[in-house]
């Protein structure tokens, strides 16, 4: 019999996809993200990560490194990073230089989360890279190359990352399958699982990561971060209404449509059919929607089942005030000790 981790004792962080709202501009999204990051810092969140997506009308986080600089410059203590940089889209040297610059400007505050997915469709991936040959398969070697550029071990190389060299910017492996989990374990790096949209292999990936973990200079024990969706409001009814914007965005994914994040609706029945509703529910299996008491119970159960070392939470909400309020309520959930499950 083991004692569960308490929700009140583990770090909680923010994942921001930088949604573009219907009727608004990407510039509005950037200002909303800065406001949310400042609130997250005030509320005690550990880190603020932004994703990388391309050619998506409803997501403005395409130039992730630029946005990290914007957010870090508008805050003072919270860690800011990528969740994540899709490494096949970039040369490792360029990433090392970008994040070396960020780490020089904002010491001890920058995280570099890395993924191997394109963050886009195949045509966009081709436009980004000019070639798709071997890009994904080279991910482990590219991570190692990047780590070398950021270390002190590259000073005699003819190719060096300046700035970047010797800064040892913390690396994190992101994934939604067992591939990234095994790689993170073997490299002795923290691992973040994307169960906020791809929940199927969560438990298997965590097991693979922990079983394959090898201590490294940067990490002596496994460190598993788990991403999820949480939408919290003062009433259950309002939370479920706010969540309809998230549901609609996933319907667009299923239909192959690209739209800005839509305002919430009172009833989804006019928007999705039964098959789409089922598909969305499966993709959003780890999405917790409700009033504070309901979500607190759900989050503690989630921690019990995953033994996560950190939660990273996305609240994909149309209304900015309601989005900030959701994170405020989540922060309040951690202020009181959660019950211990034996």
C-alpha cells in the first residue's frame, strides 16, 4: 500500500496554445497570453509553456521562441518555455542559439521542451523544412546534438552555439506515445505527456519512462509531467458552457477545418453528431470540467492514477476573464490539503 501524492504538494503549470478568438486578432491573443502569464506568476504556478503550431487559424503560437521572450519580458519569476519546440522543423543549432539568447536575457527561467511531431499538416511541414526525408527519425540524434551545443563539451568544435554554449538550458522531452517516453528515460531527461489531446498511451508511456530511466547529470530520478485540460467556474453549469469552445475546436480538427476559437454555446447538439461527440470525448478523456469541488476531486484522482510529478494545465476558454478565473480557482484548489488515498 502506497500513499498517494497530494494535489496540494505537487507543482502545477500552465500550457498556453495562444488561441486566436473569433472576432479578434493574433495581437489580441498575445496580449491575453501576457495577462494570463502575469496572473499565473501571481498565483504561484511553476512554469508557463507555449506550444508550436503552424498554419492554424485558431492558434497563434507559430513563433514560439519569440513569444517566450515576450512573456518572459513581461514577468519576473515564473519559468517560461516551449511545450514544445517541434525539433524536426528546426536545425538544432538554430534552436540552441535562440534558447541560448533567451536564457542569457532571462537567467534560470527558460525551459526547452522538445517534440518530434510536425505541429502542422504535411504540406506545411514541407514548407517549413523544404524536405521531409528522415526528419522525424532523426529526433534522438537531433536532441543529443542540441544538448551538446548547450553544454560545456562543445568548446573545441568548429560549430558552436553563441550564445547558448555552457548555459545548459533545461531540456524536456514531450510526447504522446511510448517512443518519446523511452527516449526521455534513456537520456535521463524529464518527460511530459500530451494527454490533453492524445490520452490513449498515457499509462503505458509513464511506465516505459520510469522503467527505462537512467540518471543523468541534470536529473537523478524520473520526473513525469502530465498535460490535461481543466475548465473551472464558480458553478458547474457555467464551466460546462465554457467548455463548449474547447469541444468545438476539436470538432474542427475532426472535420479538417481551421477556425478561430468560437464563443461558448448553451447546447452542443446542434454542432456535433453522435459520432463526433464520442470522438471528442475520447480525445478529451483527461479534461476536467466543473465547479471547484468537482475538479479538485477529479485532479486528485488523476494524480493518484498517474503519480505525476507535475501537472501542466490547459484551459482553452474563449472569454479572457473566465480563462483567468479558471486558473485562479485551480490555484485555490492547491491551498488546502487534498485527501490522502491509501
